[in-house]
C-alpha cells in the first residue's frame, strides 16, 4: 500500500517548505536558494505522486479492475490499516 507513504511525503514537503519560510524570515537563507529548494520539493512530491499512480495501476491490472481512484478511496477509507501504515511512515520519516 503506497498511498499512506505518498500522504506522508506530502506532509513532509509542507513541513520542509514551512521551515524554509521561517529561515527566510530569520534571514538564514537567501531568496535565490529558496526558489531552488521550492522547485526541488515540488519535483520530489511529483515523483511520489507518480510512484503512487504506478502502484495503483499495477494493483488494478493484477485485480483486472481499472478504477484506480476508486481503489485509492477504498484504501483511505479502510481507516485502521491506512492509519497504521500512515503512522508508521510518519514516525520513520518525519521524526
């Protein structure tokens, strides 16, 4: 299940972007470096989106079901498994 990991990456991107804005406000970083940082974060988040989409397509193909977005909604709605995986990835990558 890649969806919880993709959501953690989205959260991590926002946290890293917020920390960068704080560094900018404190004049600890330049605006020029900020543009590069922002582009890097955006591109890495897009990579995670693509990986999630590829995973969804592979699972749909294996199940002979081509309704990826519905399947992702079902995964998110299976609260216990989703939350468990999300929290595991959150602890691993956002500590």
